[in-house]
C-alpha cells in the first residue's frame, strides 16, 4: 500500500492543520483513488477551522478537509469504466458532506478517494494547479442553477 500523508484538522478551532500520516484507503464501487498533484483552498476550509462546530457539526476529529483536487488516477474501484490508472483528472472531494463524513474523501492529503461521477479528465496541456480551482465553483454554480430550492432550471440536454 502507498504511504499517505494528510493535513489534519485535529479538533474544533484547531489552527494550524497538523501534517502527519494518514491511512491509504482503497476505492470502493464507483470510486477512484488519485495521487494529488494540486489542491485548492476554499473559504469553507478556513471557516471550518475558525468557526469550529458552528459549521459542519457532524465532523468527527481528526479530519481531513479540502474539496478541490487534481491529480493522477492510481487505483479504480469496481464498476468504474470512465477512468484508467494513469489518467489525469480534476475532482470534487466530498468528504465533508454529512452523508459521507470521511477523511479519505478529503483533498488535503497525498491520496484522495473520489466518486468517479465527481471527476473529469483534463488535457495534458492544463496544469494540475489550473484545474484544481474548478470543482467547487462549478458545483456551486450548478446547485444555484438546477436545485429545486434555487433557480430550478431544467438540466441541459444534447440530442444523441
């Protein structure tokens, strides 16, 4: 198994994050593991540190934060057909979500578990640093446009 390192939020309002070892988590069905080439820091990451359990109170410490990540696929789980080992991807890590609450799915580490449907291939001409800033912004825009309690627009479609 590869050796993993993460930036851990060790307790509510803990500052700074502590860099130490982390378990390597293999992918499950419809998941991939990537070796991170770049991550992006978002307001939610430092707000969670500053506000403690006022935000995302379900989180169990220690925890690995981070949503935006780009890197190379190192392992694929069962039922994954969109990606293969070696693919360059950008992804939205959703470990902080209440339904998942999983440090393995946080971006601030060497290896991150992503749902395959939350990742997209990137061309070799796009750097990991440039790609890593995209996922949370695109996800936030999509929520505003398409969720029922927001604008509730119809999903775009393309003729086959």
